[in-house]
C-alpha cells in the first residue's frame, strides 16, 4: 500500500492506494466522531464489493447500514439526492454518522454532496471502485449532481476524511468503464507531467491489460498530481482549473447526448482533442504534440471525434461552463504536452473554426 496526503492544513487527509486493501478498510479509517456509518452504493457495486467492506467495518467495530441508489449518470440528479437524504433521516443518522461512498464517480459525487448537505455536513469517506474515480473524482472534494442544462452545476466543495482505493476492484470493471478512466490519466500527463505522458505512450498495452504494476503506477501518479494541485488551489480559483482540460467540451457532449449515453471519460477524450485543436490556434501547441495526444487516445481505444452537435448548440453549452466569467468563455489549453494554461478569452470565431 502507498499513501499520499492532500495537504489542506487541519482538513488534510490520506489517499491509501493498494491491491486488496478493501478488506483493511476498517483499520484505515481515520479517527471519527462515532462508530456508526452509512454506506451509499449501487446494486452492481454492492453485489461485488459490499460484503468485503461491511466485514472490514464490523471487524473494526463500526456498525453500518446501506443505502442503494440506481446505477448510472442519469441518476446523479436532485431526485436521487433527495432519496439519499430521506433514507438518512429514516435511519436516524446523526451529525456524527459517517457516510461512506462505495462506487464510481456517480456514487462519489452524489454521496459526497449528500454528506456536505445533511445536517450541514457529516464525515465522508471515499471508497472508489472505478479507475476514473480512483484517479480523479474521489480526490479533491468536488461533489455535485447534474442539471438538464449542465453537468455538475449544483454541488459543493466538501473534502473527505480519507480516500481508500483498492486497485483490485478494477478487475471487475467492464472494459468500457475501465478504458473511460484511462482518459483522466492521460489528461494528468497532458496538463502537468510529460514524464507520465511518455510513460503512457510506452506502457499503454500494459495498462489496457490491467497489469497490476502498471495500474498501480497510473493511479499513484494521477493522484499525486491531483493532490498537489488541490493543495495549492482547493476551490478552483486558479491552478485547479487546469484539471478541467477537455472537460468544457466533454461536459457539452454529455449534456447534448443525454447523461450516460457517453461515459464521462469518453466525452473528456473527445473534448481533449477539441481543446488541443483550439490550443493550436490560440496558444501555439505544435501539430506534433496535438497528434501525439490523438494517437495516445486512439491507442487507448478512446473516442477522438465528438458526436454531431450543431455549432450553435456547442456555443450554448460551452457558455454555461463553470469557467465562464462575465459572459466570456475560458478554456484550459496546452502550450505543450505537460504544460497547460487557462486561456482568458476564447473568441467565438476560433470556436466556430474548430467546431464547424
């Protein structure tokens, strides 16, 4: 097991990464205000991993109850959040009760927002079981639900007390879900770490084959990069926005096609290609670097072309992005592989040129 720290002063917390550590979950819990927990998960994850988690909690003397919510991005909405709140009230959950998110990014975001808002905040533990959640969404405290007009537009920054990532759980993922998570690993290398990007170019076949050493390296390095950025800019007033490379276009794809039609990582992959094209126009990204990004995404079996969306619809969707300021669209762009910036003003003619 390897442990990283998200350094946020008194609210700092560990990220534990290792194979088979779900069975040690009870001993890895930080000091909590009570020995009672409520686990939020979905039916698919529950069938695979709930017994192991509950056994670990029981061994540690933590009583627990379970809330099962429907699977899928389409259910990361206000109605499901309301149901989680209702069940917490029915169970008599107190402010000292710990909420444990067991699942992928949808569960982590939904349960995290429930923890942030139930009785104005209860302790949260993230136990991610998908690659995307382990390398990205479980770390950093972003919680949210979707709105028909925009993804993740209703939420809160709410840090967990710990993240416990068992890489063995990734063996149960369908190929499509696993590959979608690789998009976020590629993003980390593209924005911050050329060495990671080059490692992915050399080792993508090992990562696709789910070799344990390759998976561990990808998760560890992605979490290291994200922990550093979050520690420097917790509430995304500056540097943390770099983590959204490809996401402005990716979120537009998800909203336009209906949440769940494209997996988040798939949409981000196509979004990164569009962002790279915009980078060539605005920040001087070389055609060679843009081609390397596209080739790596293709090698990972990720989509590189967005679905058919009209330019006017694209402009409408991107204007709702959370990075928009005073009606001006801002994009995370690349100056080179491993070096990203937030461009202050992407003009509409440039957008039309890459979207048309």
